């Protein structure tokens, strides 16, 4: 299965690299030093070598540091390590990185301004360097974390002198290794210093450590670290032996990361051609062995192992033989309560296609009726599972499911909102009006009230009969309620009484200052995603000239998403004024890493939102001439890059249509347009000139052929052709 996702041009370039070489800091402007924890200088082979990197600057406020500190799994490359002599050590993860076709980048990062007070970053040198020979080693550490305050975001880092360290490596005796392993086991068993214990096991390199890590692959919090440790352990033979034993152990549950890890350990220790392909083959072989041994597993080990087979089939778009599907489903039903909470939910959300759904139907009423309060699940997990169960029950047996859905809607403190309970075909449910009105106005000091869920259900199902109750509740603190309460209630009013909603919408936009919720920064999109009305567009037109740039940005985003063709001219007028004001003042708008927050970045956000709306709005077609005009009016490199990406997508021949799945939801990328439904995709395609050619790029997912057929048929009379990419086949 190929996976290619096209993003809207508005999101295509989050940041542009603006220089390719590092900038050199002045002498002593920035200083990097390194020490080991406790200034320890002598370490055993396999001992954790904790480093403390200290960044300081004599010029307070002149430089900033990127504080990202997540693991090295394809994401973090801001430090490099040079070791002398060049013998006696290696990179423990070099073969790991060669064992996959690619890695996804990303991670959370922050910024701090440097000063004479040290900014500290902590690493384990073992992540990059594995010593296997005793000796004295010199380590030079180079970092690209530092930038100059005032430089553009994404610009090249400042070059600073490397930090240096001498350490001595001594042989690891069997007694030291056993004592170290014993301490790590004890720390894990009592839950103290778990992170240090996991690191100890990962780097120790002994057969005993490999055995502990193999068994620990069932621990969701530590499994990935154990995977890296086993992938690089010198005790490869012992690791593979214990993994094979556990694979066939009747009482040991086998999850997906176990099979992935086992395929890494089974690879030869040296370089081989097509390493990634060979790893995939090994994983498939171990999966076949797991299927063969399922009959000997029992209890939770059987349920988890069966889920692993189902999970892989769903993720890769494979179909299981009917007899295997029925057997696996029966095992999952029998052991359902022993599955991890996430696995229980995923069975109904994204693994449903490969199950025996008729057999699962018998389980659904029982699960829907049990108490949502479970010691094994937190409230979020319980709600996610409950929503998925009701959705599948409704699909299979709507007559039986309807009373359960109504019962959920009538809860005084509903655990689910309209996003989960909105599947009923009824436009309104008069029979729940009184309950919803009573629940909305109940004493807010009661235990665990869920007004946001009640508000969403009112938005979806309530009739005009309870409008006085809703307005009485809403008017008391309009513009001050939480957005998740205010937006659904305004959407309800917009649905049942548009004139009555207008004054309240305008007031909600106008509320500013202390005590306000700042929901006006998202009001247009929050409300319109629940219910849209021409009255909302008129208010958005007025808000394009608001003095708050965040309100302007939200109004523009709404008009791009839902605006009529008349909105295009309004947006062009606003874009012309914005561009004229800020052209030549790009430096004032930019984000400054490590510095004080620049309030003008919201002005930049307003301009970017207007550009996005004009370039990819639903209500009109933006061709090459319009995109070139936008390019001329863009301010700054990021906006230029955004429009250039749109131009590339427009100029592509044939233009592409990409179907994107987000869980159960579908989105369509059509040239530079990202549309949220099949019907809106048809509407957008009908705007293109006759004779336009497209190629359909799919992911081989269920429902893809149906979407292709429906869209192709709907636009057939427009002289627009959609050729199917030969590699886009539904599995």
C-alpha cells in the first residue's frame, strides 16, 4: 500500500529554510560546556554515561536555544559527537536506521533566551556512542541548537565552539554487570527511577538485560526504548532466543512492537543489501508463526495476540480469509475485557473492517449497557469506547441501537456529545427537549457537570420550543462562557431563529477585555462547523475590518471554507489593504525565537488567513492569474512560499485528486483545494473549466472505489475526466 498525502497549500510550508550555512558567533558570545553527572570520569563498558550540556551567553538576550530533548529515533539531530580514537566504539543505532524505509520527523520543542545563567540539556552519550573496547577517549560535541534573537524563524543556527570531554572506559566484570542488572530490576519493580532503570537495561548489553527488555515489550510506556535497546544489543543471540521463546509462550501476549523488534534482532549484525526489505520479510514470517501458535495461547495472551493479527491486517489494508477472520473475532470477543483500553476502542474505530461484524454485533449491546466507570480506563478512554460502540451498533442494527442512543442523550451529565450521538436521521428530537433544557439550567456546582456536551446536543437535536431557556442561559454571560458551550448554543439559535441569533453573534464578536473568553478568535469557524447560515457570512464581512487581527483571521478562514461567491471580492479588497499596509515591513511581523512574543505575528496570521481563503476558497475558483496577483501582494517569505506551492499544484498536469482518511472521515485534496466532504469535492470540481484532466491518487482504503465512482459520475457531464492512478487500488 502506498501512502501519499497532499496538504492544502495554506499548510504546505510551515517554515522556510532561509540560509544553508551556519552563522558564526562572536568570540565568547556563546559558550557550550559539557560534564558528566557527578563529574564521573571512569565508566564500565555498558554503563550509562549521562551528559549535561550547558549553554551560556555573555550577551543577555542576544541568543536563544532550542530546548528539544526527545529521543534520537529519526527526529533529533541537533547534536553531533566526534570521538577519538576512531576505534573501540561504534554507533549503536546505525543498523537500526538502515532497517526501515524512512522515519517521520517531528516532536515538541521550546525556546529559551540565553544568559549567564546556564541553560541545560541532558543526554546519554550511549544513544550515539557505544564503547566496546577499554581505553581513554576524547569526545567533542557540536550543537546547532543556538540561534540569534531577531533572526527569522527557520534560519541557520549559530556556529559555536564544540564542547570537549575526556572519559576512561574500563572492562565490565561479570559481578558489576549482575549487580547493575539487579539494581535496575529492583527500580522497575518498585516504580522508582524507572527512566534510569530503562536506560540501564538498554545500554548494559548483557543477555540478562536483553531478557528483561524482551519481557518489557508489553509495557506501553517503555516498549519503544526496549525496542531500541534490543535492536542494538551485543547479546543478539540471547535476545533472539528469548524473543522466540516468548513468541511461543502460551501465557505471553504478543503485540505489534514485539514482532517489529524481533525482526530487527533477527537481522545480521553487519551491513546487508536491502536491509529494510529483509526486515519486512522477517516480520511477516514471525507473524505467520504467531498465527500458527495462537491455538496454544490462552487468556489475555490469546486476546492480545489475536488483536495483533487483526491490527496488522487493518493497517496494511489486507483481507483475512473468512475462517481466520471468524476465529480471530471469536477470540477477541472472549478476551475483550483483557485488551488494553486503546485496543478495545481501535477495534471499533479503525480495525472494524477486518472483523466478523455479525459476530461482533452480539457483543455491542452488552458493552453499551455496562457502567462507563471502569478502574482500567480513564474518562476519556471510556468515552471514546462508548462512542465507537454506539456508532457500530447503529450501523448494524439501528432499530435496537436507537433506544440506547436516546438514553445517552437524556443523561443529566452526558458523557458523550453530538459528535458521537449525532448519527440519528432525525432533524430534531422533540421528546428530549425538556431533559436538555433542564440539564442546561441545573446547578453548575453539581458534581461533574458536562455543559459542553449538553450544549452540543441542544445544537444538534433541540427544537425552537426551548429557545427561551437557551437564550436566558446564554445571555447571562455572552462572550464569557467557554467556547465549547457558547458556540453550540449560538449554532442552535442560528438554526431555529436566525434573526434572534444575529444580535448575539455580533455581541459575541464584540466582547473584549478582562473576563472575556476570547472565543471571538474562533467564533465563525466554531459555529459554522455546527450550522451555517447566510447571516453568519454578513457578520464575517463586517469582521474583516475588525481591529483584532485574530478576529480578522477567523472571519477570513470562515469565508474561505463556507463563503458564497460574493465573499471573494470582499477578501480581495481586504487583501489589497493589508498588503499595502505591511509591504516593506516584513521584519516587523516575523516570529522571533527566544525573544519576547511579538504581538504583530497575529497581523501576519491575518494576512496569511486571507491569502489561504483567496487561494483555496470553496466558493470560487482561483486560477493562475489570481494566484500570481496573490504572489505580488504576499508579504514575507512564508506567504510567498504558500502561494508558490498553490501555483505548483494548479500548474500540475494532470492535476491530482488525493483522498485522505482521518479515522472515519474523508477529505479530498483537489489541486490547491482541501475539501471536507464528497459533496463539496463534487461542487469544487464543477468549478473547473471543461476539459480539465485529473488523476486520482488513493491509499488503497475501504470505500475508495465508491468515492471515485460517485464523484466521476457526478461530473461526467462537465467534460472533466478523472483517470485512476494504476497503483491506487482498494484492498
